[in-house]
């Protein structure tokens, strides 16, 4: 269970080991507040978001979270993935308004001060683009950042949407709600009222501070467990109606063509899924011996109940240890010990959520859904460890 | 319970309200990855750490977390308070070593790769300087950032210290451990072995990414619930011994003079404490009506069990709602509804932890400890709301 690479300390006989004082102990360091809002170490400059390979449009675009460099369940705000349909608007918060209209007793407009005066709650939830790991239907991304990087997890703070809707007065005929963003795409999605009145939040803060611009500053919708694009950023309008609005983003996009020629529509919930982030594609093991297999599991339906890990392409499985806290609709970190013997191996993880749903193999997913789908790929991911320790993406 | 300031939406009769499209919807926004490691909105530029008023030394110095601007329990890494004794060293991670020596079977030196190969855990814990709110013994800070800003809370990832000590082999005579930093102060503290073998961590990551330079990059000690300075940053050496080392930081500093002329030493645990952050000093209420009182409670002895809030200087109390998750030795957010009638009021919060310990009044604390102490002030904080809505610090 323990590494063997620790060096024996070798004092020179004349000096205590404690006298081997490093250079940086011999001069005063950098002052406080340099800068006042702190930044990562320069030695970590490679830990950044990256674009999707091959895409050239930069405003109808996405950037990917470096999952291979994440520790714990919180994604730092600077590394939360982006998915924009018309770029990031620059909204002065004092000029932002949220309009609630349609099938309500009285249409209302709120400024940010109005909204922040309502009671708030904070909750930790993952956010995943429904296109996350879509490349894995047919091809193979080189790293987990490329394959699964449209995934992040934050502590969100906001106002329960139900409170604000009740303030406007909900007409009993209202069954759907149009949410519209103030971005150049005027991103719009239809949301079932059932979800709006359940755990939906009007979010103004993430991970302790006000929303980042690329996350919807100053206001976004958060629909825990729903596909990313329904969590409308720069939220400016909620219109209640008796039927869905059939916007572009739920007709020509964000639907799932099925083998029988039909298409699934309004596939909101992100089903249980997991991925190993260390070791993962592009990494190299330092040599045989103890390796801690680390990854994340999540489900849009609630808590993760169990994660299994295989080192032989799914022939045998061991149960991974789940890191507390295990929260609903939140990333859950898992770890499993492995003693690598130096032979080639294929690593997989398989999540089960509290509904009993088990993450399918890629093969089973394709058997059910065919190969014309783009969104909602949640198949088991395989990383092959070569005899030289190099890790690469395989379809096993 | 609800605000009254929402504006009635007023479409002009010729246009749907939805046609009142803001300027920023009419042009493409900023591209993705601008920058690759994201930054806060420029409209939030005032939300930064600040120095302790009146201090001029910038390397033996501290900066304060803007608690009045925090939401939820996670402090974003850029706002985590600083306390340095010789500035922030610039340590190339590949050159960093941790030495374990003294009363061990075999002294060992580890590089970062060695350490990161051990099994890790992630845990959310607060970190509080023992000098936090020390100004409140005799004077009154203007804002909660000034009074209580030596407090932050992160998700920390690291290796249980017990595993690394066991790898070196613990001599049964070892009762204490010297932890030394690689900074210019060579910051050193003696730690009881009991704590080292309990929940101590060798931490390399905070809030999902590698430690920030000012938080000990690439390695720090984390002693959950212990006073901040014992959580040695830039950790380079652990020496086991049969007695404490009586360093400067546990003799001339970080001790507590008592009324009888003695001094408390090794007062490691941060006792239960709480503070209201909204409304707090320097803020102004917008007018009578609903106000959500928000704050944090924490205890170095475990979980917070209960927080009470008073709006009449402690004459009557109501129980606040605790935000889940309530984790041991972690900030716990609390909220209490208040309908302000416009008359002057004094707001207080009082924490109780799972041991049954109740946060004392300032008066009771001074009766027990006198006025010669600097560290470990955990008295109840009072914010006075004036008839004009202005909030200020009072000793009530």
C-alpha cells in the first residue's frame, strides 16, 4: 500500500540534516497582497482551460476543465468550463434586470438588489454540458480534459426560484417556463414548472464569490442535475406558459436521434457517470508499485451510491472508496488502491446512483442509442496503461 | 418574509416586455479563454484582501478576507487570508523536500512526487489565525473584514501525516514533533504527536487546485481546528522528539497572559465562535422590511450544533437555520430572517458546538481572561443598526 521511492536522508556527518537550508529560506519572500486578489503559482501555469481541438469559432465555443489536475470536489472558479453561444457579455450589475412574466398574476422586474434581498441558500452541485464526452461515441480524445472536461462542480449561492415565482403569482395553467439569457445568442430553453418549483435556483455566487463573467454574471439559472445549457446564464427573462416554446436549442439542437428514426427531446437529466482522472490519457506512471486510482462520479438523479473500479477492462471489479461528503447532484470523488505489476492494464470506473441506475458500457450505450446521437454519452471510459507506464484512451 | 421592492413590469403597450432587449444582447460577447485561467468580473474589483490597518511591515504581515462579500462556506483561493512571518518564498516544486527525522527508525526525505504517490484525502476545514478578532479585546474594527478577516475555509487535499510518519517508523519515546517552514522566518512550532496521528494532513491542494504560493506552495501542514500558525506553510522538516521545542512562536509569541500573572501556552484549539457578516459594520440597510441575517460559525472541536441570533443585544434569541453540509472543524453558514421595523437594533450571534461549549459574551471572556491577552478572542460580536440603516461595531 505504500510507495517505496522515499529517499533515505543523508546528512553529511558534519552537519545536522536540518542545516541543509534551502536558498529561499535565506531571503525575505514576496510581500502580502501581491496581488490583493491572489493567483496560482507560476509553476502551475500549464493548469488552464483549453479549447475543444479543431474548433475555430471563439464565441460559439467551449473551453475544457483540466480534470487531470483537480483535487477534491470543488472546481476553482478560474478553471470552470465554458460553453457560450454568443460570447461573454459585459453586464453592469446595477443595470441588470430579471423579468418574470407570461402566465403570472402580475409581471415583475427585479434588479440585483431586489433579488439579493430574498432568502438565499448555498448548495454544491456539478454542472455538465450534455455534449460532455460526446467525442467518445465514435473517436477517442487524448486526455481526460479533452474527453470529459465539460464538467465542473461549485458551491452555488442563490434564491430558490420557487420563491420568486410565487411573488409574481403562478397561474395554474403554467406548466413550462422560458428562460432567456442576455447574451448575444439570447440563449433560450423551456423548463418544466415541476423543476422550477423543485430545486431550481437563481444563482448570483459560486465558490464563495460573485459569479464569474463566463458563468453568467450577475445572474444565472441553476437546475441541479439538468444538462448544462438549460442552466441559462446572464438570465434576463422567465416567461410562464402552458406548453414548451420549442426554441432552436430544443429542436434543431440538444435532441438525441435514435436508431428507429425518432428523436428524444427534453432529455434534461444527466444520468450517472464516472471517469478516472489519475491515471488518465497522456499521463505516465513512474514505475511499478502503489498507484492510487482517483476519479469522479456524479448523477443528475441524486447521490452516488457506489463506484467500482476495474484494472482488467471490466472482467473483475473492486469497490472504490467514496470521499465524504457525498452530496446529491454533486461530484463525488472516489479512490481505489492498485499495485501495478508493470504489465499492460485497462482501467475503468462504473458509477451507481441512489436510484440503482448503473453506468453502462460504451457497447451497451451504443446498442440502445445507436451512433447518431451527440449528447448524453455516459458510457464507461477506458484508459490503457502500457508496459512503459504510458496511459492512453482505448475503446475496450 | 418577502421583499417589497420588486418593480412592476411596465411594457409600453406596443411592445412585449420581452422586446426591451439590452445593449449587450446586440453584439457578440468576449471570446472563450479570455483569459485561460479565469478572473473575477471587473465590477467586483473592490472585493479583495486588505492589510491590517496601521501595519507597515509587508513581509511579517497579514491580509484579511472580505467576509462581508463571501457566500457559502468555500473561500475562493484568491481571497484566502495571509499571515506571513518572512514573506512568501518562491519554491520550485521539483526542488522541494520534506525531511522526517529525530526519534524515527529511519530518517527520510521526500520530494513532491514521492509524497503525492501516497493515498490522499480531501476535507473541508476552516483556518483561523489565533489573532483573529484580537482587536476586539479593547477597540472596535470598522468592518467584519477588519475584525474577523483572519478566517477562511477551503477544501484541502493531502496525505494523512500518520501514514508518512509510520513510513519513517515512530520511536515510542516521540511525544512531540517540530514542524518547520522553508520561508525566511523558518517558522517553527511544536505539535503534539497525538494531533499528528489524529487528523493532521500534509496538504498540497486547496479548493481543487495546487496550493497558492501564499498558502504554502508546494506543501503545508494542516492541523484541523488548531490555531493558524501551527499549520506550517512551505513545510520542509518534521523532527520527532520527547518534549516540545520551545520555539519563539510558542514562548514569546502565541501564548496568553492571564490575570493571575501566569500565561497559557500551547492553546492550540480554536474554540467555538461565530460572526454575522450581513448586515455588518460599514454596510447600510436599504430600508425597513425583510432582512436576512447571514453569518458563519465554526469550532476547532468539531461540528457546530446550533447558532442563536439576537436583534436586541442579547436580551432575546432566535435559533438560526444552519446551511448543510455541517462538517466538523469547518465553517457553517447560518441564516435568520428578520423584519426590521426601522428602529435602532443590536445584532449578535452565539455559536454552540457539539461538545456543548457556548460562545461567551465579550464581558464573560474578559472576566475570565483579563485584558492582557492578544490571541484567542472568541467573544460574541455586536453590530448596531442605526435608525438610518447604517451598521457599526459596538461593544454591547
